[in-house]
C-alpha cells in the first residue's frame, strides 16, 4: 500500500496536508520513527512547517482562536495524520467479497465501515483465524512457520518495519518531560514482560495487543518472548471475539422475541450497529495503558507547577513540551498568567521548530519533528 507521506506532501494539496497535520497535532511515535529512518519525501518538511506556523499564529491570538484551539486539542488525542490516511485507504480498499482472512489491524479498520451483517461475517472470520493460530501454537512439535504467521496476523504486514522502528522510542531523548515519562514507563513494561516470560507466568495485565508494542517485543525480546506473546495474544483475541459474537447473537434473539409485542419500539439501525461493535471490542493494549497513565501523572505535575512562577521557571529548564502533551496540559491549565505563559513558551518552541524545518538541514528536521511526534498518552 502506498505510503501516506506522498499524499500529505502532495504540492497540489499542500494546504490540505498542513491542515491535516494541524488537526491531528502531528504524528504517532511509529510514523515519526519512520521519518527518522528513511529519506523524507519532497515537501513533507514544508507541510509540517506550515502546520507548526498555523498553530503558533493561533496561540499568538488566543482571544480570537481559543475555540478553534480547544476543538483541535479535544479531537486530536489518540489520532495521527498518517494513521488516518492509512485507515481510510484500508477501509476503502476492502470490498466485502475480498475481505477474507484479514489480519487483525485491517479487521479493526474494516469493521468501522461495515454494516451489521458484514460486521458479523468479518468477526467470525477473525475468530476462526485467531482460534486456528492459537491451536497451532499449542501443537508439539510446533510448525516452524506458525510463529511468523501469528505475529503477522496480530501486527499486520508492517511487523518488521515496526520492530525496526522501536529502537528510537527507547534510545532517543525526546526532549519533552512527559515523553520522557512515557519512555521510562515503556522500558519498565518491557522489562516486566521479559521477567514474566522468564519465570513462566501468564502476561495478563502486561499483554500487548497493538501493532507497535507487539513489534517492540519482537525486536527486544527473544524467540521465547515472541512465542509466548503470540500464544497469549491470539488466545485473548479469540476469547474476546467469541464472547462478543455470543453476546450479539443473544441480543438479536431477544430483539426478535420482543418484536412480537404491541409495546415493541424498534431502535435505530445506527444505535444497534454501535452496540454490536461495542460487544466485539478487544481488550486494550497493556503497554498503551501504562504509557497513558504515566503521561497523565506527569501532566498533573506540570499543572501543579504552573501555579507558581518558580514552578514555571523550573519547567522551562526541564525542556519543551511536544505539541500533543502541550495540548493535554493546556486544556486543564487555569486561565490567566499560567495559561498565557504556557502558550507563549510553546509558541516560541513552535517557531524555532518551524525555522529548523525550513532550514533544509536534516539534523534540524529531526529535532523539529520531536514537536510533532509525542509519545502516546
């Protein structure tokens, strides 16, 4: 599938690309890592610079743009400009007859665009794939190809790309104090997963279920960790899908029985579809939860420091907040001097990053992209 960078950097749609980067407040760590390890497409630096400049201009005139800023900050959490393009392409490319044996990430993207009948069909296929892989992983002696098949089903076709990109998330200094806390939480989680695998206990609250953290375990753990992760993750997905399908079948049966009553009121199709999707929701990735908790804790500390001038000066010495974590703090910061000083300091950081992107030096680009690529949480 074509890389999302070409669409974002299209010179004929430069303004649209910049607005997309601004609306999502940058990129997820995975896509920033992609930019770190490969040549940048022509035009992407200019698009990112335009996005940073637009945000700096809005912060400079907060009285006029405050409502727009709050809309961006509320909507941007957990989103990514490049991820949104990939999800849209996947959902558009998967026609119902062709949607056979999708990997887990593509299944999750597809069910967001399907009706109730197609949702059930795709979920049954995903359950069959997860159950088959879980059973194959339990076989002794194991098939030599089953581990690779299971990991690719769980993390998608970009498994090894995500694994090779995971080193930057652990080794590079992100600059943002909240990103540092996320980095530390990520390292502790990875150590805990390694310890659990060594002593032979179930991962349970440590189990990664997102492609990025599955790839990280593959990159930093040995074959034993990869096998345990694949076995337990496929089992967890199969259990969640089986339970969701059973719940949806029971809800459909009760609805049919109730439809014979004179007091029956048909619910809207959109509401029913939402309930069916909710029943099929998978457990959240344990690494994502730990990172989010660490980020919330440090953002709370930043808010406490904003109350005093000494605290704000100490924050300035610790480093600049990335755009995403600035948004999280800004939404909760008290009005008056704390919020104004926070906005002014972030505006200066954005303008420095914009100048670095327009300078044409790759080293400056990498430093500037730290503004647009904060750790999740």
